[in-house]
């Protein structure tokens, strides 16, 4: 593995990037493919398919446990946590056409206002990656319980004016960082950071795990 830390925005938020994470990308893809076809995401704001991983899933559950074990040593030095309580894990694929997105899928989002809530993204295919943002109306990069209402209100106006998948910067959001979606790269960041997957026009949005935009998404809380 080749770890590095990037610092995002004026808030100086750390983002851990680990290249060559698994060392066996094909095996991880085949584990995901064995669970196909995936179902529609239960998360209204995710524009695609998700297959949640449970203890009954054998190899997939062992894969997810292995991810959690590997990131453990990085939590203290980078995020100040002693350990990580696993909340959920899934294999995910973006498939929604740009003209079918609901408003909340058209703009950068946040996963939680809890500063301890961490998102792990393991790219299992080459993609354009994930970008991080500052909301211009509020100046917010990191969403908290105190500013969440203002961020959400400003986001509603931005969603109406931003058809399709969000790209770069516009009048409502400024891109402040980018992690390229290199296959077998793992990214770890606070879920309270405003962020969005980069889905360029004309992207191939296949539901086949061996062909589409396949990622593993894990969420948990540092303590």
C-alpha cells in the first residue's frame, strides 16, 4: 500500500488516500460481481444501485472486515480516533441518466453532521473520482448541526439551477479539492465534508460490476 494525506480547503480537512490498497483488484471485483444484480439504493440521494453487505455474505463480509482492519492504524495520527465502529458497507454503482436525477442528486452533499462520521471509498474501477466543495452562499465546507439548516436551504436553490451531475464549480459551489478515482485506490474522509462523485457527460453507466463505475462504500464512526 502507498498512503498519503491530502488537505482540503480553508478548513484544512485531512483526506487519506491509499493506492494499491488491496493488491488484488480482480478478486475484489469478482466478490462484488458474485452478489449481482444489485438492488436500487435505499439512500434516496444515491443515483444508482447498492448491494449492502451482511455477515451472511461470506467473502464480501470478510473483504469489508479486512478494509476496516487495514485503516485502523491511520485513524489516530490523521483523525485523532482510537478506533472505528463500523456502521454499514456496500458495493455501489452509479447508473441514473443525468436527465432523471432528482434535485438532491444534482449538487454536492454530506453524509452526516457528526464530525466523527467517516466515509471510506474503495474504487474498484477507474473513474474520474470524487470532488470536495465550498458552498458559496454560506461559505461552508464542513457541515455541522449548527449550519446544516442554512446549507440545506441554499442547496435547494442550487439544485433547481444545476441539471445533471455536478461538474467543477458554478455560481453556487466552488470545487476545493479532488481525488482521482484510480482503480484499487482507497479514500477516507469525514462524511461532513461537502462532496460529490464526478460523473462526466457521456459516462458509461453500466449495471454490470465488471464494466460499470463500481465502488465499495463503508461508513463508520471514529471514537
